[in-house]
C-alpha cells in the first residue's frame, strides 16, 4: 500500500458521501460532475432462485445523462430517497493510480404524504476511483444489491 | 357538473359486460373463493426447465391456491411437482428456492424422498412403526405437471383437470415459432410485493389504452405512424385468454440507453403478447421474453413474479445486451414497469373496501384495436363463469352455491 496514495483516504470517502448527497438532492448534474468521462454505472442483484446475477441498470455516463434528462417525461414515484453509505474498505492500486472502494449502502424512502420512512434496499457500492488528478473521480460504480423485492421499483438509480 | 353520492355510485348506462363492481378488487371473502374456484382449478406457469437443468435440481413454487410446491428434475430427467410438505409431521421439505439434492430430506426427522416422490428412508422405521406404517404408505403428493410451450413448467392442483393444451386453447399458437425456435433460458427471476388486487395487474397487461401512462411507448409506438401500433388487434380465446397482434416498435426514438437491434429468432424487431387466464402474461418484445405471473396473498396484496428469458445459446456479450434491453423498460428501474405498478397500487388505494368507489368501467370498443378493452371484458366474463357470480353484482349469492343448496 502506498503511503502517498493512502493520504487520499479522506478525499476518497468524501467522494462517496458526496455522490450520495447529490443523488439524494436529485442534483444529477452535480453527480455526473463527480464522474470520469468513461464512467460506467452497473446495478446488479443476485437471484437465489435462478443462481444468476441480474443486471438491472447498465449505463455509460452519456446514457445516464439521457436517463436523468428524461425523468420529467415519466410518471414516477416522487417520494424522496435517502442513501446511507459507510466506506468499509479502500484498496489502492498504485500502478493504475486508482482506489477500489467498498461501501455498505442502505436506501430509505420517505413518503411525501405522511412522512413515513421505510427501508427500501440494502447492498454495497463497489466503486473504482481515479486518483490521477488532485480531485478523485468516479470511474465505475457497481451497485450490488441484496434486496431484490423493490415493490413498485424506482426510476432514479441508487 | 360534479355528481352526488347516488349519481356517483349508480350503475353506468352501459351493458353489464362493460363495467364491474369494485368490490371484486378488495373483498377478502371473494378472494378466498377465487383460490378455490380459480387458482386450484387452472393451469399455472410455475417455472422454466432452464431453472432446473440437471438431474436432482429442484425449484420451489408458492402456488396461489395457498399450497407450497417443489418442482424436481428426477434422474430420468423428467420434471415432476410435489406438495412441499413432509408427510410425517408437516414440515417444509425444501426451504431454499432452488438447489440440487439426490433426495429431498426433511430436516426435522430425516425422512427422505426421491425424485419420483417415493419415500426412500425413515430413520428407525421398524423400531417405531413395526408393521403398522411403512415407506410405501408415505409417498409425496404429486401435482399434475406438464413441460410445454417453450420449456415452461405448468402445474395444476386439480387431479381431474384436462390437458394443458386444451386449457391454453390455441392462445399460444401465434407465439409458438418464437417459443420453440431453440431452447430458452431464464436470466432474471425476481419478485415485487405489491399492494394491489391481482386482477388489476392482469387488466393492465390486457390493454394498451394505458400507453398514455408510458412516455416510452408513446414515443416508440403510439406516435409513430409506421409502427403498426394502431393496426394491432386483440383476439379473445376460450377460457379467458387473449392475445395482441404484433407491431414494429421504433426504439431509436427513446434516448434512455439500451434497446439494441438484437431481436429474436423469427421476430427480428417485433412485439407479441399473450395473456393467459388467470394470471400469466407472455410478452416477447425485441430481444427479451418477459413472463409475468402473480402469487396473490390477499385481496389487496400479491407477489408479482418477473422472469426474463433469452436463448440458451447466448454468448455472454449477447446475454448482457438482452439484459440491457430488458432493463430499459422492465427492471425495477424500468421506465414502463415502474409506471404500471404505481398505477395498479393507486387503483387499490383509491378503490379500497368502504371507499365509496364508483363502478369500474371497461367499455372501450375500437374494433378490437389495441386500445379496446375487449380483453378486460373477456377476462371478467371468465371470472363470472368460474366463480358462479356476476362481476357487476358479485355479492349476490353465488349461482353454484344456490344450486347446491
Ligand atoms: S416432519 Fe419431516 S421427518 Fe418429521
Ligand atoms: Fe404498461
């Protein structure tokens, strides 16, 4: 582990937490601003019934932007989500100047009508973070969900 | 002018086939009767052969009639279904949704059963039962099972039911070339708990008038004069089934990512949909076959089962593309599916028992075009036949019971 890169742990954690806050605020441009140009977003859940990983979202940065831009055209659940991540593990890849970060994730949903909060999903973020410039950026986010029953689902990625 | 209570709750000036009493979507007693008269008497799609590809593989199924089932592939490769209950003291035989085990062994006292449902071991049998009870007396209860129409596993709890083919009554003929072109494989199976009545979901799957709900479908079909959207026809089949004619969707019009040109053997760029009574939809769109089945657990709650299938021969790249195509509209983040589900829950919230709900209108007639509600009416007609009740006056004494009395 490099001591030099190790110094970036706080910056790496802040990047993960900032990504959650911006998504909670539906500041999609802000979120995309944290992402590298080649950013990939994948969300999967393992089906115990058919013993396979199911890919529920699979987007490049451009496709993610299109998804965000089209949200106002859709009928959707407008109840806000709250993401709670805790960074568990940061592994540095000195050669690639990257960090591989694993965070646990809980997503809560609060109803606009009545303000009832319920746990919506649990899982983990598996993030690849570039440390090439002064400001860490997200190169890849793989959301691995434990929860598969998401009720009516949602239009906004975790 | 708005309406007062009497006006709001009076029967519509329409033929009785064209509306229903909302109580059929919320009444617990009606639901209990549906379990007996509908779910326990009809062929239901329980699994796909690819979910249990090898000898000794098993897969569970929560039958909507209220019975837990386990589907097993025997060493002879035949797929059989049994009630998932140990005949000793009634424990669940299998707890996991899928797995592989030469024998199904009950964890409680280790009675063991083979893939034919025969009891093959009772620990200390002679010591406890002497000659009063033996393995031959305690085989599992086998349930009528057929593997057909593209390798799906169908079950019927009624030992005296007719063959599956007679039940389907030609409704799947139109999709057979695609279902049977080559072996299929389930790549998604997931459930969604919904607070809605199961019939409302089937209604949504039976008409396209609700494309006003879906931006994606408007832009890729309804608003594209070349898509064939308006020439699609709904066709009713015996036993409450229905199908929708094909069209060419213009996926390029939607920019949300995905929807490749991958297509499907015999259907390069099309869409075919068949609704089977009471709770099955086969929906082949572009490169993915989506199967909807539901496990109703009360009048207002159900587990919605979703499957997506591709071809068994898919390379990893093709399979990933199929998943991406499916995800655009049908995953828990799918553009369309989320919209369908919030609308179905909305209906159940608004039309709850005691809510002073109006009659539910299913009266669109458009020469069986895709925005006609003929399939809903056909579905309600089958409900009447099976329940011995009228969907416009469902709380009147059921006809069958009146005869029996
Ligand atoms: S309940 Fe299964 S062996 Fe006793
Ligand atoms: Fe829909």
